[in-house]
C-alpha cells in the first residue's frame, strides 16, 4: 500500500552564534529541499543602548562612544557625529582638518573593502583569496597605526578639527603602501571577474534589480552594484569631498559578481583620492575652538561609510550633553535585501548572499545584556 | 530639480496638511504636519513626485514632563532633505505604517515601536527587532526619564 507523506515546510535556524560571521545574528530559513522559500531576521544581540548612553555623556565623551559602535568603520561614525555637532555649534573645522578627516575615511574604506573581499571569498570557499586579501590589508592597517597610533579606533576627530597631522614621513609610507596595494587590487579584479570556479558562486547569484534595490532601500556598494547611482560623497559632499571628488562606481548586473566589482573598483578610487589629498593637503590649523554648551537646535548628517549611507541625527538643548543622538547605519537598510534575495536560492548560497551586503551587526545593534550569577545587568550599570 | 523648485513642489503638495514650513538651512525643508493621519497621503504624494527616498525615521521625546512624542520622517534627494514632523500623544501614541508604500520603512518602524512605545498600525511584524524577547512590556527605553534597567526586574 502506498504511504502518503505530508510535505511540511522545514525550518533551518542559523545563529545567533553565526557559523560564518564573527558577529551575532539570527536567521530563520524555511526550506523546501535545498531551496529557501522564506527567510526572517532577528537582530539585537549586540545592541548596547548607545543612543540612550549618548544622552548621559557630554559632547566630547560621545565622540569616543560613537567611535565604538563599529570596529571597522569607527572613523566615519565619529566624523558624522562631529560634523553634525559642529553644525549645531555653528563652527567649521579648518580645511587641513577636513582633508585629514577625508584621508582617514578613505584609508578606512580601503581596509574595510579589503577585509570584506576576504570574508566574502571565505564564504565562497576561496580561502586563498581570503588569506591574500587579509595579508595585504595589513599594509593599510600599518599605515593607519603609524598615522593615528591605533589599528582600530583611530580617535582622529576632535570637535572642531582633528588631533593628528600628516608629515613627510607619513606621506612617504602611505604612498609606498598604496603602490603595493594597487598592484594587488589589479590582481583581485582579475580574479573576481575571470576565475571560473569563483564565478560559479557569484555570477547570477543573489541578483537584485535596480528597481528592487530602490524599493528595498539598499545603500552603498550593494545599491551601486544594482545600478543605483547614489553616493553621499558625490550627492551631498561633506568635509573636503567638494575639493577631492570621487567618481561614481556603478555596475548594472546586480549580482554578487557586481558587488565584488564595485568594491574592488572603489579601492582604486580610494587610492586615487588618498594620493590627491596627500598631493594637495591644505596648510593651516588643525582645529578651532568649540563651545562647551550648544544652544537648542537639531541637525541630520549623512555620510558615506564603507557599507553605504550612514545617518546621524543630533539634537542639542543648551547644555553640554545632547538631547538625542540617533544613528541609522547602512547595514539595517541592506539587511532587508538579504531576507528577500535568498528566497529561491539554494541554502548553500545563503552565507555568500549575506556576506555580499558586507553586514555589520555591531553597527545595527546597540545594547549587550550581561548575565552574571543570575543578576542581569546592562553594560551601563557596570560603569 | 534644484532646491528652490523641489521645496516649492513640496509646499504645493503638502500645504493643506501642513501647519507651517521652515527652512533652517538652504538644503533642508521641515514640514510641521497638522495631523498624524495625513502621513500616508503625504508620503504617497512625495513618492509620486519622486521627491526623495526615506533615509530614516527618528523618534523624539521632548521631555518626561511633556505629553507628546515627535516622529520625524527624513526624505533625501541629492543634497536636499525634506523632514516631515508629526506629534502624537504619549498616552495613545499611534501612527500608520508606511510599509505598503515604502517597504524599507519596516525596520525603522519596528525600532520606533519598541523604543518609544508608538503603535504602528498595519505593521505586519510588530515583534522585537532589537530588544530581548524577555524585555518587560511597557518599558520604552528611549523615552525620557525611563531607566532601561527596570526592564529586567522580577524577570
């Protein structure tokens, strides 16, 4: 007698201890055999209450707080915050400081994109590329360490300017490093566009049309790989970007290969910008005086982080502390695309599609709960 | 479209629903809306006229002693920003979801919902996005005067 077996949807839970990424996120995939039929995401595992904490700290302390939102793009968080606060205080950093901010932003973009190439290559099973790109990334990490004193949280920004200067020795070191990296990046562009095995994992995988990218609110390289011509550095130049203008890097295919191409080509653009800034670095002061208290006002600032548009809203109330600091990071915009794009793909493609947006869960989330001997505390209560 | 034309179009589009317009900066237009019920038609109008994309939704609590919350919808196009400002009573904070018109609004709305206790009418998944599952109901951490630590008491 023939047995009739009812076919029920099967759910695969991934995370919060993510097997691929080093950051926590929870995904529920409904699968039919190997094909994903539905997906949902749960965030918050690295939520640290930073927006609430910012209201309890003064303007200066908050530079260091927002810099710790993300360990990869720490500088751009502090830059967005400082630009917004300077606007509220009606002051402007000197041209040399603005140029140094942009210089460090581009160096940060280089290290972030090289890191991403490694992570994405690892998800694709191409560990040789992962090891090469991370080895080469050390070149830029050494440059950042020599320039700022730190590999991760550079603490370059002050309210009203920057605290580091660029001298001849820095310039020589940076230019030498860029020459090495530029040659390596040519090699990476060749690999991601010609390696037959790699292309099997990227070409036509996770394709997002321009219309889908716009509707789902994708930002940054993820959106530009789908033909969305949007880059805050070009649309709404901040800092010294009106002086040192990047070219828009855009691809139309919308698949994972296009996301690789956009980020690799953006590396060349960052090398060009860094050289240009070093060549024409304005002379002058590094900072201007900043008032301790700021009259009631509010301002929304947009900047282009390595992963896309980063949005800061800052409100002052006449005291030395902000009334409100709101942070909207690029990953939260791009996360919507992952949940939609994985549907219809094989489960094995999911890690690479997720890595394709260059997700940053620390940026997304902002509060950790520490459980200690059944006593539950926030990080705040331990200060 | 330049700033003057864009802002003029927004003026014409929203004048019936707006209490007043302010331009704090040549690239910013703030629209103080009369009623929160006008959110959806106003956003439909902005979408039809292609006046920017939704960059962020920001919640504001003007103070523990105030009776209203503010919700700011930031739409960006090129270097311009159009900000729609709404006020809702704290005791019955409610606003319509934009998800049917702007699907990317979902995560912003879920954050607004759990951090400020604003009910988003029509939100398909109003569950926690950032806060833990065992977070105490009725504790909205970004409201002024709220100590988030009370969310863990007696859990």
